[in-house]
C-alpha cells in the first residue's frame, strides 16, 4: 500500500517537518525541513523552554511550507499527518500538536500521534538500498533526555529492560562539555575535541557498568569530571589544549564504555542478533566504532542511523507513523511531556 505522510516534530528546540513516501515496502524521504533555535540557546548554555517555544511558534508554518514544497506533494495527496505528542518540553510540544490538529481538521486528513522515543528508532528504516531491522531486536536509545534499553518483539510490542536513574547519556555529554567551557550543544563539541585526545589519561568512574540489570547512572561521572576540573588551576582549561583534549576523550570513553557494556549484557542475556541504536548520541563516532568492534557483538547485525537522522527531526516521526498507523480524533489529542516507552 502507498502512503504519503507529513511529519511534524517539536519536542525540544528543533522545529521539524518532513514528507515521506511508503511504496512497495520501502520508505523514501521526500523532504526534511528543520529549523533550530540552538544558536539562540547557545548564549545561555542550554535550552530555555520558553525561548524554544517562542521560536517554534515563529518557524512552524514556514518549516511545514518548506517541507511540502521540497517534496512537491500537494496537501490533497497526503495520506495522514503525524505529530510528536511527547515526551518533551510542554510549550514546544504544544506548538507542534496544536498545529497538526488544526491542519488535520482543515485538510480533513487523519492525525497520527507519535511517541518521540519510539520515533528515534525509525531512523534505521530510512535510506536508499538499506537493509531494515528484523525482529526480535534490541533497541538502545541514547538521547539528550533519555537512555533506555528495550527488547522489541516486533514493531508494536516491546519489553522495557531499563533506563537511566538520573542523567541521560546526552545530558552527561552536555553537562561535562559545559564544565569544559564548550558551547551548547555540548555533545558534538566535546566529541570533536576528544578526537585527538588520549582516552586513557583520566580513569573516570563508570557507574553501574557491572550492575546485574539494564539501568544506567551518569551523574557520578559528571561529578567526578566537575571535581577534577575544580581541582585544576582555572587557566589550565583555557591554555592546555592537550589536557583539554585528553579530558574530553576520557569522558567520551567512559560514557561509551557504559553504553556498550549494557548492550553486550542484553545481547548475551536475550541471545539477540539484531541491535538498533537511536537518538542524538548515536551520532557519536566513538560509540559507533566501539559497538562495531566489540567482539561480543560481531555476530549481530548492528543498525546505526545516518548521522543526520540521529538528532531530532520530523523524518522519523513520519516514518514511525507508516508502521504505527493509529489515527486519533484531532479534538482528543493532548501533548504529554511525560510520555515514556
Ligand atoms: O535525540 P536528540 O536530538 O534530542 C533528544 O531527544 O534529547 O539528542 C540530543 C543529544 C544532546 O545531548 C547532544 O549533545 C547529543 O544528543 N549529541 C551527541 C552528539 N551529537 C548529538 N553526543 C555525543 N556525540 C555526538 N556526536
Ligand atoms: Zn529526540
């Protein structure tokens, strides 16, 4: 069956709209429009929810128009509108949800609500000539707000194995980056700095790495980094570029070690041979390399999204809707900032 879906995503500081076509069992990306308030947020070192929502109010209609015009799809050709309804920042979610509800009503198109966490995994379904994940499959979600391990039985049924007790892995990247005086968003900046660093110079703790469960904890690692930074002379961070690169590499190594170890534990426990990773931190090159090269994972098929689709975008929202085609009465949809997997 052929479907054309317009996706709308506004869970955090991005405003995304995208059109995807599903034909002959394949997902084709027709357009991907994205506007980010990251440069505005950078001044404050993190996302200010009120500012994010105000920027999204300004950009949502131009972004949707851009997605439609790039795709060369007319509104009457759309099969449905998909929208992220949670989790995320409430002000931001409301912009996307209320816009989608209005468009669904005015254009008389079905409205499909999408859980943003689930949507991240659908980045693994997009691309020319790719093999798509089969089931059962292990899912590792590593984003700014979440770090979760899930065992998918099929597209619609999954067991939640565990998640973080405190900070998410992306949050740990961002908070450590801030301690190193790096600009927001910290993850990619810390990772860039780490490229030439020595990952073994600082032996940071890897909390819960050996715990007999699938839970994570990153706040102790962040505290250890804060203590080390505070124990140094203030200008060390500004002048000693080797120190800074080694510090970044050691932080990145510790975060990645924890993520890889828990993945290995789940693969062994559930005898799984398909692994999907997803979320902003899935763009991290060290994590990708460590997963690919881990001797306990070589038998498994590893699905890693294209870097451009790891962070928030509406392509994954639209793609998730192809496979989770459960429309809702537009008048009944409410944003849910606390939605979980
Ligand atoms: O999935 P995402 O765009 O937003 C959420 O749903 O949270 O993830 C954003 C997170 C941020 O914490 C960002 O620093 C992190 O992903 N991130 C990275 C990299 N690119 C993005 N972390 C480490 N290395 C990267 N290359
Ligand atoms: Zn996200």
